[in-house]
C-alpha cells in the first residue's frame, strides 16, 4: 500500500486563502466597471431633439439626486432646501406627462407624489396622510422636478444646435449612454454648462449634471440626478395609481404651497415681462415663473410672517449681502433674493432662480414698483 | 462540538440576562407609548415607531429598529468576542484544543453558537413586541382592515407576517457580520473585552462615516451601510436594491473575517 501524502497548510498558505477571498469579494463589484463602454455616432443635434421628444416615453426606475446648493430655507418653502442640498432617493413610474408616480424614499418612510391628469396626491407615510390638490398655475419645486428626464428637458429647453456638443459615452444604470454638453451663451445665467447622458433608443435623459463652473472645477457639479436602475417601458396602470389603505387619512386642499396661495390671493398682478424675461405662468397671477432653460426664476410675494423667518435664515448663509431693500444669497447655481426688512407691514418679494445676483436685483426693483390690486 | 457549544450557551445565565436586557428597551418604549399615547414626531425616532399607535402589529418592526443600531450589535459583539478570547482568559483554551477536533470546526461551532444567540434574541424581542403591540398599542378597527405599507397601500396579514420574517432574517444576517468581526478579533487578543470593544469601534466608526459626505466613495462598503434596509421590505412594491446589496455585503464580511479568524487561529500558538 502506497503511503498517503498529507498536505499540511502553512501560515503563508492560510493567509493566501484569506487574500484570495478578499480579492474575490473586491473583484465582484468592480469587474463590470472595467468593461468598455460602447458609443454611437449620433450627433449632438439629433440627441438634443431626442431628449426634447422624450416627455411621453414610459419608464420606471430608481434615481439618486445629489445637490450642493446650501441655502438655509425653512419649512415654508416645502422640501426645496432638502432637495437641493443633499442626497435624495427616488423611485419613479412614468407612463406619460399626465400619469406618473414618484416616491421619495426616506430612511423611515416615504413622501410620494401621484399625478393623474390635473390632480396630484401627496402622500406622507409618517403623517399617515394623503393630500389631494388640483395642479396649480404656480408651485414650488418638488422631487419630481429633479428626475433626470424632467430636469434634462427643462435645462435643454432653449438650447440651440450650435450650443451643444457630443461628450463621450458613460455607463448609466447599465446602459451605454452617449453624452451631450450644453454650454449656454454667456449671459445672466449662473449655469456654466450642463452635461446630459441619454438612453440612445428613446432619447430619455439618464443622467444630468448642472455645473456653475468649468468641468475642471474640483467641487464637481452643483446638481447631479442619475438613474441607478432604469427600465424603458410603459409601467402598468396600478403602478401609477394610489390605492390608499384604510389607515391613510385622505384630505383635499385648496392650495398646494406658499407659492400657489400667493399666486391666487396676493394683491398683485404680475406683468407679462419682467426685467426682459417672459412670464411662463398663464393668467392674472401674483406669483409666477419667468424665463426659460437655464435662465429662469420664480417670483412670489410673501406676508411678513413668512418673510421674516426666511430673511433671518438667509442672513446665516455664507456670502449673504444685505441692504436697504433686499437680502441676497447665492449658493452655486441658485440665487435667492428677498426684499424688505423685518417687521415691514407690506409684502416682501421672494425671487429665486438660476440668475446672477445683479440680474435678480433688476427683477426686484421692477417688482417693488408694482401697484397693489384691491379686487382679485 | 456544536451541541456542546449550544448547551453551554443555553445553560449560561449570562445569555438569558443579555437577551432580557436587549428586550427591556423596546418593552419600556412600548409601555411608555401605550401609557402616554405620544408617538415620535414624523421624521424623528426609529422606523415604524410613529405608526405603532395606529397599528400595533408593526411594533415588532419598530422594536427591531430600536435595538438594531446599538443594543443588538453590542450584545453580539460581547458574546462573539468571548468565543476564543474568553476561553483563553479562563485558561481553558488549550484543554479544549486537546480534544480531537480541528480548529476550523471549533470556530464553526463558536460561530453557530453566536448565530443561535442572535436568532434567540431577535425572536424574543419580536415576540415580546408583538404581544405588547397587540395588547396595548394600535387601533383594532384599523388593524383588521390591513396594515398600511410604507407606500400607502394595504398589506394583508399573510403579506405582513411574511415580510416581518424576512426582516428578522435580514437583521440576523447583519448581526452575523458583526459576530464574525468579533470572532476574528477574539482570535487576535487574549481579552474578551478587547475583542468586544474592537468590534464596537468598527460599527460605531462605520455609523459615523456614513454621516459624512466626504466618505461617499467608501460608504457602500461600510458594514452598517444597509442595516436599516429592512424598511424597504414594507414599501410597495418591495425595493430589493439595498436589501440585495446588504445581503451581499454581509456575506462578504462573513467570508473575509471568518477566513481571517481561521487563518489566525489555526496559526496561533495556544499557551493559555
């Protein structure tokens, strides 16, 4: 009988096994990233057209947005401060512009928006409440505005073919997406350029980066919105509805937020043009958005009980400028201006947008001479 | 070998004292909620705690969210840190190793014993919280109509029970990750306290790094990154993304630290 050979492991061979396990564990997530990204020969102009026509492309997926816009704004402005300053996790099911659902995922809950024609349901798990509102003429930004397709179409709204050029492809949510860079003509916008990566078959923007400085800025983009999972297909009807459980209190509200309330009831009528920018909001309204593409702003009259706390918060912002008639703060692409001083009995104008402080001051001066309208 | 370790675990008064201490906090929270009828404000407090005043059947999940970030990992770190270093500190390790059992089997038996401890603790916490939730908390008229999912839709009782067991299983896996880190450290030091404190330093450091934007590049690899992802089981539809990542991450931690524990322990010159 031949003697059996027993292989005894040495300390070195044991630790080699550990090193092998570590290598395997590290290689699994890294391996897909090493695969080359495929490109297409589509031109920037064709890609731009495809993005503009993507509003009714059905899709669903998981989105993360990251914002570096640090402005201290309180609860009166809804979730605007949180949405622009940190990381937001979203799930989206989008049939078309009329039927969609966007769930904002929180560690211990959800804040969801369910849109059906002219009606939006806003559901908050921790409040156990769903609020139903008619879509107003004017509203504050909300989570759905940060989805890559919505943000991408908004920022490329008035891009000309000559303002865009192709970027290299990038793998986004597993899709080899050709890129597009839009550099707006030098002007009054705070946006230096916008990079968009697009699903080549549908024109759906998968990743959007908004920069307030050149691409070599070490701080990176001001706002990034990107799909981490995406399926380009029309989701089922039950995915875009809101089948409320009996434990959810459903109520109907007349106004959506402070901008909607001011737009309907404040004693002003905004002109069709303001400081050279065309009004986007239709009708005789006291609050409105103006401008287009990357040069747009929101003008809302506030009562002193809303304006005073906001003014105090703005004063805490780095680089804030205060003066006789206004407080101005800028963070990255966003500039916020609030007119008036504490305890002023009259209305204060909140002007916020992707425009330089000087431009918003022109806007504020035009707003301050608007006459009061008694009967609205 | 595993049977011997399990008998030691179950006969130890310290095991049951630790389980009772871990169970005490959610029990106290449940009683206080029932007495005062004051839930945490939205956005504050552990997951599901704001919902238990309406639906007591969610209290096992709230209890899990209460103990998972700190109490449970501390208990697991102490128990697993004791595994090898405890024997060494008591001077019994060399006698244990005299038996014709490989050191690998010895480590497997120790890990299995810690796993049973985790399962027992999680089950005791869940059962206590369920009884407390049904008896003291919630509005029965709402509960009988179905539990509200995090996404606002209704969950049937079988769905709720199934998802609750998945959440408990997920929490157990997360604690197995803690246990293997503690087991590895237990093979490195002679003091069980040192192994337990070292493990706590790992998960407290991980929890701290998760709050920093600057640690963005490494956050997905931190051991506590996906611990609270069990909440995603109660969204509609279930969001599997973080749960899958959490399972893979914990399996990776278990594989790496168990391999390191084996390599270190098998090489170790045992004198104690």
